[in-house]
C-alpha cells in the first residue's frame, strides 16, 4: 500500500477532532490521549456487542486503557494547581 493510501486509511480509522480548549502543550497531548482512549473504547465495545470479544476481556481492556489515561493525566499535571518556581 502506498503512503497516500495509508494516510487516507489512518485518517478514516483514527479520526481526530479539532481542539478548542486552552492551548498549552500538556492540554494538546492529553487531548490526543483522550481521543485515542475514546476511539479504542469504541472499538472494544463494538467487538463485545457483536460477540467477537468476551465481556470480561472487554472490561479488562477498557480498565487498562483507563489506567493508562490516568497515568497520562498525572504525568502531564492536568488539573493540578500550578507549582511555584523556587
């Protein structure tokens, strides 16, 4: 598959919405992580709904994705008070 077709396929499968929040690097990174989380949860729920994935496996996968998103939030200091510089 040539690069142009691969780019089109990726844009179709992994849609990204525009970010309208406060533009800071950590917010942009977290937004990308959040969109990836939502996309993967959508795939997992569709597979489970169609009987291709066991409900317990779906739960475990979503739980793992949630933990990854929480680690990302913590690492980016999202929702924390700004620290004073010493």
